[in-house]
C-alpha cells in the first residue's frame, strides 16, 4: 500500500502541478513586495518635509534619513 502512494507522488503530472503552484507563490510574493514598497514611498511623498504647526504636523518620522512630519494621530497609528 505504501508503494502505491509513492508511485502516485512520482507521477510527472503531479510534479508539474507543484512546480506551477510554487512559481505562482513566488510571483505572488514578489507582487506583494513591490506593491508594499510602492505604497510606502507614495505615503512618504504625500507627507510634508517641513513641520506645519497649523495642521498639527509637528511629529517627525525618520525613515532612513527621509524626514516627514505627521500629526499625533498618524504617529500613533503607525506604531
């Protein structure tokens, strides 16, 4: 009975299916990473680089040397 199971997994069709699933997961992870990076830099680009006390944007966020100013509410929500 165990030999039948081994033969089932050795079927070339199964190898193709698992290879396709693996490539699909790799593609999905690359796409998620690229979208995350795009959204993060888009977020940074839409925040002011200088403090604006009239809007409450006085809390600095340092992202690897890129300084942006946020409100207290946004600062707390990013933690």
